[in-house]
């Protein structure tokens, strides 16, 4: 999976913060939820537009940033 298929950063949406494409669900919200111990089904219940693949994309995005990558929309 390529996270770029599911994550975008648009200056007109959430001040350009990375979001799940087509939504205003910021990647940071997903990662914060996971870090706080939320399970994927819990996140999907809280954000019905979210799909399991979106959570996976958020993790891949974070992993790339941790390796020193940058977001290129």
C-alpha cells in the first residue's frame, strides 16, 4: 500500500495538515488515538468515514516521517 493514495495535505483543508483524502480526519488524530490505546474498530466507530486501510496508511505515513521522509502531496 502507498500511503499517498489515502493521505493528502491541502492548504484549504485543516490548515494543510495531512488528512485522510476526502475527509477532515487528520492523520495526527488517528495516531493519537492509537497511541492512547484505541483499537482500529474503536477509531472507525468514532469516525465512520474512516476505513481500516486509512489507519494503515496513517501508520505507513508516520513510519516514513520517522525515517526522515517528507510529505509530497
